[in-house]
């Protein structure tokens, strides 16, 4: 059911996604859906948690798959950009946009995101020595992270070209290298 919700969010506007639409996508009855998720907000709350777990696992896999002869910063930025163009992030983007007009969804997303970012930093520290508590390191990480996420929104709207994307990816890599002394 959670994967069906992600599929729906990645393909259609939040306003058009009902419990019935997700139940059909999941191949379950509406009653079966409501047994597990009594409200739409319950379903989307569980979906956000599921998305964050998946994204953290993807991040962990990306960091553990860096080959010895590969530039770690290139790998991390390029992998992150690739994932920001996949189904999971598209679904998350739709939830973020919907939260503008749904305060309870916005609260749910904010709380979940705080946990997500904390775990993201823990994984980065464990696997690559990232020191998120250092203000300069945190700032450079935030610049790169939000720069890429902003580009993902701009790409959906057709507001940014491939050339501009590549220039900004290179800039994000420069920011990370300058902070990490590489």
C-alpha cells in the first residue's frame, strides 16, 4: 500500500489521490486500506516514513559503494542528483507541495524530516567522517543539499537546462571540496 501511494504521488497531483485510487493501485479493497490506515493523513504519514527509510538506505548504499579509485565527492553529488530525479523524491516533492495548504501534513513532514536529516548526518559521519556539528561543514553540506533539491524542482518545471544543471553540480562539488580540504 505504501509503494502504491508512492507510485500515485510520483505520477499525479496530491489533490487527485484518494484512498480509493491508492487501494486500486495496490490491488486491495478500500476497506482493507482503511483497516491499516484509517485516514488519508495516516496513510501519507506512513508513506513519508517509508520514503525516508528508503532514501536513507539508498544513501547508505551509495556511500558504501564508492570504489577506491573514485572521487568520493563526485560520487556523492552525482548519486544524490540521480536520486532526486527518481520516483521516491518525485513523490516526496508532491507531498511537500501539498503541505503548503495542509497544516497537519506540514507538521508531519517537518517532524519526519528532522529525524531523517539527523540520521542522514549519522550515516555520513559513520561512513565518511562528515562532521555535521561543525558550523562550516554543516553550511557547505546544506548549500549542496538544498541547491540540488532546488534544481530538482526547477527541472520538473522545465526552468533549468542540462548545461545549467551540470554547472551547478560542479559548483556543489567545489563547495564540498573546499570544506573538506580536497
